[in-house]
């Protein structure tokens, strides 16, 4: 991947993990450009198959493209930030600390990527109190 492609991915994501919405500029971990459809499953290096991901989400997603919806027990595709809208699959809890899946895809993604891991929820609460969460990205997902 070229540096120009990497900049496009970061800019397009507004410097936020496209799964948990952590902000790269406020994170202690590096972010990665990840393959939505993994190369191991014939995914390409095209920009349409790349997403910005924090290390926590990237490590948990690994090569998965689907997971079990914990409500229905049915296997559902994971959220694809190139083809789907965040607000169609997720919402915030009343205190903006937890990400809630509102569809099978949303719930499967929350479960597989552990989008409510305790350090992340704690960070969201602190950032919300400081007026920096949720990030104003992805359309109507923020208050």
C-alpha cells in the first residue's frame, strides 16, 4: 500500500476506527489499515476493501467476515463500512458509553469485535464528559 492510499483511508474515516469509532488522535495505540474482506479470503487491496481500524478491533476481527448474532443465534455478516451506514446497524446507549447493535449485523459486529470492552467504554465516558465523544463522523450517528 502506498503512503497516498494510507492517507486516503485515514482521511475518509476522519481519523476514527470505522468499527468502534475510537479517535486515532486520542488513542495510545496505532491504527491499522485493514482488509474488510481479508486477503486470505480473496480480498483485494482496492480502496473499496480497506478500512481504518484500531488495534483492538483489527485483532478481534482478524480474518472474520461474519459472526453469530447473540440475540438470534444466526450467523450474520460483519459490518462493512464501505457498503453500509453506521446508523443503520448501531446506536449509542443513553450515556454514550456503549455501542448497541440494532440489527443482526450490528449485534454480531459488537460481539465479535467486543466493541464495548471496558477500557473503551471508560474512554468514551471520559471523552463524552469532555465534549469529544461521540465523534462527529458518519452522518447522523452523533447527537
